[in-house]
């Protein structure tokens, strides 16, 4: 997500609080928010996938997803 898109999300938020949004702007805001959340989740998943746990005995185990989901 670019800085311009984040700025647009903020602009739409402030406009919604002050004067309200029309239908087109509300749809744009929802789409931008959805994309922002997807980008945050993707970034977090990448960070977690690259992490490992070092145990007191010196062994290193990569983080894994819990089974069942």
C-alpha cells in the first residue's frame, strides 16, 4: 500500500466525521481499508514465518502454525 493510499484513507475518514461520505466514497473507503488490512496481515505473516525460537539448550525451532485451522 502506498503513502498516497494511506493518505486517502485518512482523508476519507476525516471527511466522514465532518460532513459524511457519498456512496462512491464509502465504497472507496471500504475497498482501501480491506486492502490495508490484507497488507498488514501479509506483513505480519511474513514476519512470523521468518522467526525462530531458541530454547535454553541452544536448539532453534522455527515457528509453525497450530494445527486445526
